C-alpha cells in the first residue's frame, strides 16, 4: 500500500561526510543543482563519538562552495568552546547534543545571540523527556536514527515512534521547532519518516554514496513531495 504523502514542505540536507573530498566542489555543485535545501556537516571529535571527522576549516571550505545554509551537527564534548569558530566558518544552523550540554539553555541562547539557528540533538537511547524543557527555545530537534559516529548505518526503526511522539509534543504546545532526522535515511524509508513527522531529512550515503547524485536526490525528493 502506498503511504499517503505529506502536505508539509520537507527539506533535504545531504551530509557532506559521505562526499568524495577529492571532488568536493563538483559533488557540492551537483547536490545543489539537484535541489538540496542545505548541507549537513558532521563534526566528530573522537570523544563524544568514536570517530574523528573534520572541524571549522572544512565548514569554511564548504561555505565557499555553496550559498545554501550549512547545517552543522556538533558531535563533540564541550561544544561551548567552539561556537564562535563555527560561526566564523559560516555555519547558519548549529546543533548540539543534549548529552554533553550541562547548561543547555545557556548554550542554545548563546548560539542564537551569535546569529545562528539553534538546534538540539539526541541519541537513539536518550529519552525525549531530556529535551522537553528546551523545546520552546530551539528551532530544530535532530533525532538521531543511528548511533552517531559513522555514516552508512541502518536506520533504527523504533525511531519512527520517537519521531511521532516528538511531533505530538511539539504540536500540542504549538512549538515551532522543526524535526530533523539523521542516520540511515534513504528513498525506501523517507516517506514513512516524513509521515511520522519529520521536516528535514539528512542523507549521506543515499545521496553522496550514489553513482549519480542528481538521480539519488531526485529519488528521495519524489518520495516526500
Ligand atoms: C552520523 C551522522 C550522519 C551521517 C548520516 O553520525 O550524524 O549525519 O552522516 O549518514 P547516512 O545517511 O549514510 O546514515
Ligand atoms: Zn549528522
């Protein structure tokens, strides 16, 4: 049975970590031309997650290559120490993890006062109750649908129920935060994720891992529009 398509305008954020960095300019241009809404940048420190990716220098590089907003996902300890660096590098949206922020309200307020759009993310094992109090203050909630640290993992299917419950929490209070879903998103599950309540889909391997970036993004878009 075909799932009913959503009325909401869904945004697609290709995750740059899955790109071929030797061809970064070409791949960014291809994704932009294919209708990407923003680029997702995964910052990993080898402490909060068991992998190291890249930092502000690469964010700055991508900023030079595109006019699209940079959705910067900090998977790092002590994010407060680096907010300014990411602002300078060109991050438009800055997402921090609830698991590492002792004073999350302060961090979120700081991000906003710097002129960036604040978001909060939570790991698959973190309860929605952990973010309940911050919901009125953020513009995005990023639901991790894999354990953060690596691209190319399989979508954890219980995330669908979590997205549904988050949608209810936001709607019942008239909070405006968007729901972003990150990890294992592809053309086969995108419609279901959007039906559960997602507004932004992050896709790494499903876009940059494909042979044809344009076709891959179009296939994803077709599922959610
Ligand atoms: C995982 C990252 C994701 C990752 C998604 O730690 O936060 O953004 O790049 O990659 P795919 O779409 O391949 O699961
Ligand atoms: Zn991410």
